[in-house]
C-alpha cells in the first residue's frame, strides 16, 4: 500500500509538472553561445543537498524539473516569487550538442531558504511551495527546460542558481548562473573572481514572459562545457 501511494503521488506530481513545463518548452531552443567559452567551475557550496537526503529525507522523490510547485497532503502548492522559465542547451566549446547530460539545479526560495538537511523546515520560515532542487537530462538537441523562480539575494550573496552537469564526455562540472545586470553582482565575491571574458557564459538575460504562459520571466541560455 505504501508503494502504491508513492506511485500515485509521483504520478500526480508528474502530471502537474508536465502542464507547468509546457509553457517553457514553447520558448524554442536557444542559439549556441557565440563565444563558446566554457562556464567557469565553482564549488558545490554549503547547500548542495546530498543524494542520501534526497532519496530518504522529508522531500524524497520530488526532484523534477519544475521547482515552482510541490505536493503536500494531496494539494499542489505554488511557489512564491516571480516564476521563471528557462530554456537551456548543453554544448561543448567545439559547438557539439550534448544529449543525455544529467543537469542538477538548486537555489534558495523567495524567503532565502535552501532545501538541505542542515536547514530546518520551520513553518512560516520557508516557502512550502518551492521544491528547491531539480534534475533533468538534455534531449537529442542538447536542450532542456526548467521552471523555477527568479533567484533572490540571501545574506552575503547576489541572486544565483547553482548548476551541476554530468556526462561521460566531460565528467562533472559545477557552476552558478547569475542575472545579467543585477546590481548585487558587483559586490559578490564569487562573481568578482570570474574573468570578464568568462562572465557572459554565466549570465541569464531575462525577458518578460508571454501573458498567457503563467510565468513572469523567461530566459534562453547555452551551458557550454569543455570539449
């Protein structure tokens, strides 16, 4: 019975996520990055949720490509904040598209709280409608879609989204995506370490989303990995 309930829960989440991501998929596939400079490698940071916690923790099984909604007690809860649809493509520095690249994303919610075993899920102090972490694989064209929220600041950091990619062609690469033109970037210690020529590879340029998409923002970007 427990297994049946889990399967029903996952099916319910999958159906909701499919509908939510449909609007993101209509954005089309982003053009290849003109510079073809690989994204700068960064550490996981203190809030990368370990796999053991993801598999067995309080949010186990809810790590799809739609971070903007979760199921709680038979209800679908919607994340606070400005919803963002990302249409991404994985390609190497030689311009080859990378299919089946496992891509993980994680970020804090609108209340600046991460999903991590060291962060207490205290009612009223975190957004119950935000998933916080998601996994998706790139398709044959290197493309993938993600629905999340526009990242917000938290103490000491400018808005950002963590990303980790894995594939036999290049191994594992971890970095962060920043908002182009955000005033907090100039004071961020990690952003300042990124060479000027490498910054475009990490910048998300947000565009206003179509009125009927259910999103506030959209962005298209190529995640460039080493050849």
